[in-house]
C-alpha cells in the first residue's frame, strides 16, 4: 500500500455497521435469505422464520440459537453451516445508507476529503455490505481495512495506523463510529478526533456511554451530517 505524501488535508475514517448504515437492515435481509432456502428445501413449516428471527433481534436475543433449535427439532441441524454461510455472504437487498450519510459523503468527496473505512468483521460479509451500499464510489480500495483480512481488530492500533502510514502528511484524522465499548480507544491513543454517531432506535449494539475517558469519543455528534461543520 503506497503512501501518499502529497495529501495535506483531513482524513475521515468511518466504521461501517450502525455508522454508515443500520445493521438491523442487513440482519433482516439475511433472515429473508435463510427463510427462502428453508421454504424451498425443507418446507412450509419454516414460513415466517425470518419474522421470528427479527423479533429475537429486537429483543437482543440470539437468533441463530433459535434457528438451530428449530432445525434440531426436525433432525436437520446439518443445514446450519449452509444457512449461516448464506447469511454471511448474501448481498443485502436494498441496503440503504443511514439518514444523512449519502449527502455527507457527497459533500466530503466534493471537497476532496480522503475517506476510509476501518471495520471489524468477516471479509465476505463486510465486502458484500460495502458493495451493496455503493461505498466503493467514495472510498479507495486501499482505504478499506477489514479485520479478517488484516489479521487484527480494533483492540489494537494496527488497522488505524495503516491509514496514518498511507497519508503521513495529512492534517488531521477523524474516526466516526457508534460503539463506545470498542471503537474509540485506539484512535484516541493515536491522537485522532473521535466522533460518535447514535441513531435513535434499535441499534444492534445497545447504547452505551464509556466512563473511561480513553474509550470516550472526543465528540458525540447530534447527527452524522454535523460532521461537515468540523471539516
Ligand atoms: Mg459499528
């Protein structure tokens, strides 16, 4: 990954899930993929399984446990790896950016601001989301860092440092993310400006405000669009 010594502007790095889009939309889309396969390969008894998994998601339960139990009940637990694979590799239908994200990315792009994504997750899953959302129009392929591909996650500085190494002359680095449990410690240690976005209702990971200043964001944004006021 070649370094760009000529870029002197800001670099805005985004988390993916529940920052650029609503993770629950992706989950629901995956539940429908699972239901379709079960309806065609097992039978009508699985009609409505997607809605059932969605209810468990809303209650913050483990929807794959429920699926496993339903399959065990009919002696088809062997289908579990296939269905989980379907879920993780599916290209979500009609995945939309969260409110305010598209105009923000358009505005940053028009100002020539470099953007990047640092996300924890499986390569196939995260790549499929990025493709479905059309984020590759805004973010250079070398600026997309996914934990399964890089071999390290947000608990260490490596994935963030890769972005710094790529833009060694940049003015400031921002990390925009939603989860105070794990998103902000490393960029804080690197001296980045960390910004938390929160959507009103049912984030997949419940709202949590870190008490440790090391884990707290520099700023809690009223809306993701307000990022434009900073840059
Ligand atoms: Mg997130």
